[in-house]
């Protein structure tokens, strides 16, 4: 993964005269494609590198800790996490945090290559009751996605996994026919005991799961108003300058971003 060139991403950012964060910023993270990479206790990926570089310029230190994605949501809701990185905008998270939009992304149907009629919408997926669906517990792509998940659960066709690696294993072992998530989540992830399935994946955009803003949530509970103001300004400057999109473009191959993620 060629992320080191991103060390030079921030040279075009305006230099702030703000004093820096009042304390280390606690950032529990789970693996999210090449956006956040977790290898044991080692954290890397586009967003951790970007935050480290932004923090160095602004006087903020980010402390990353690997946790399961579902636990991350609980930590944020209880004020034990300062950020969710990355995250899509959702009404549920708005109760606990302030959303800073950085890019646009959307979920799609992701499956292994095998013959079947194509899917074009979530409504069509609901009607195709022979298809078993797996999702990652804690992922949230907005209200239409949540409605789809709930309806699949009511139909008895839903399987939930703790992370993308076990989701891929469910596809590989035939426990599910397809997954619904952002295709970029797949990149850089290999199921236990197997090689990456990237080249064998079939990605089908679902027209009624729209493009949504994605970015970072700042805690309303744990962060002081001054620290939240500084972090918001820091991230907004990075988005306006193009530093966020450059970091993601360096991390992912072009085919991973096509149809799944784009600049605002």
C-alpha cells in the first residue's frame, strides 16, 4: 500500500494560528478498506495518515486504538470516543456528534462472480427473496440503507458480521449470496485463510441507495467546544484544499473509487 507519498499532501494547506488541541484526541478505529487499515495493534491507511499530518500542522495528537466497528459505535455514543473515522452521515449519529462532510460515497451490492440476473435497486433486491444478504454490524449508509437492512431482517434473509473480513468469508463459503456495503470497504481485506477476493468481486450499484456525504464525526460529549471548533476547521480546510481526496486517491486504485466514492 503506497501511502508514504501522502506525507506531502498537506503542503498546500493554509497554516492556522490556532493554539492546538487541549489534550490527545482518542480515535478508536475498525478496519475500513484502505481508508483505515488495522494489522494487530498497528493502524495505517488514508485517514489515520491524513489526521497525523493535519495534527502535526495544527498541534493536535491523535491516539488510535483498534476496536470492532460495533464497539466503536457504542464508545462514541457513551462519550468514550472523540471521533468516528470514517463515517457516513446518519440521524442516529447526529444525536451524539457533529458531522464534518469530506467526500461522497454510496453502498452497493457486492458478490462473487457467478451467473445470475443483475440487480439494479434495493427494491429489486427485496423482491429477490432467494438471495441471502450479509452486512457489517455497525455500518450505516443512511436511512434508505437502514430500511433495507430492517426489511431483510424481517424476511429472515439477513446475516450480520463483525467486520469486512468475516463478511468476505461468508461470501466465499456460500453462507450469503451478496453483501451490501461501500465497495471501497473490500479493498485491502483478505478473508481468514484466503487471498484477497478483490479481482473476483461483482459490484452492482443500487439506484435507490443514493450518494451520501461521508466524512468524520466529532463527539459532542467528550470534546470541548474549543477542540471541536479546531478539529472542524482543520478538516474543512483539508477538504477545500483537496488534501482529503488526494489521500484517498493515493490509497486506492482508480477502479476502487469509480462509482463508489467521489470528491464533494
